[in-house]
C-alpha cells in the first residue's frame, strides 16, 4: 500500500472478522516465520502466551517518516522493530492527550492523535540491522515517530550513541537513504471468532 509518508504491507492480519470487531489472523509467510522463531528464541516475545504474529513492513525514501503516534490496544504492549537500509533517528514524544488509537488519521497515515510541534523526550539512532524493542511505559505513555527529513542532526536527546557502531556523536549529520523496517507485534484477538 502506498501512503503519503511511506510504503507499507501488513502480514499476519487479514480483513475484518465476520462479526466486524476484529481482524482475522493469517499465518505469516515462511521467511517471516523465521523472524518469528528468532524473536521467540531470544525471549523478545513469549512463544506460548503472546507470540509475534503480525509484521508491518514499512519502506521509507529520504524525506519520508512516520508521524508521532501510539499503536493502541489492538496489540500486546510490546513492539520489536528491525531496521535495514539507511540509518535514522527514532523518537519518543509525550502523549498529546488527544490520542484515539482506534481511529485512523487519513491525513497523516497513523492512528489518531497526531499533534505538530512537539519536541521528543528522547531518541535512538536506528542503524542498519538494528533491533529496537520497547514496551510498558514507552508503549502506553509515549508516542513514537520518525521525522520526515532528508538528513538529521544528532542531538543530545539521542541516548544510544555509545552503543552504535557508526562512531556517531552529537552534532553529526545522518543522511537518509532508503530504509525498510519490520515492525513486529502480537495482534490481540478482539472477538470470540478468533478463540
């Protein structure tokens, strides 16, 4: 699906159930099942209780990003994001107080509650082949997003520079290239149809 802000594919969740309250779960393709098994082996997701069963693949060109948003209650409150391609800065923002994660904001291509002008509370530099996992407070009480930019300046709010392999420091400029992310979550059942 081509959106204004990115290209996107959803795997593991199909059309709405017959009851209209939830999305039908569908098996992941074999390559994505390998990711699922690796994340279960690493203990990122609980393979028995809350297995990773949904992957959204997002493709970004330079100048594209994703507006700050909350993922909402249709997912177990844990997210794993694998990045490939170019690096970028991923930021956490305070909640706006207007979040409505059950409504889709057509103008910004994210769940509802987008607000312009907020400064991030903290950020992380996502390098190629990196895995970002967040849950609990970061999932429930913060929005997350990526600025739509062709390049970004590393600010003091980027909190993981000491763990990055690229030798980045505050003040460096990160040039954007093509980036693809695999956002992996556990889609919760929303109706009795899915058991």
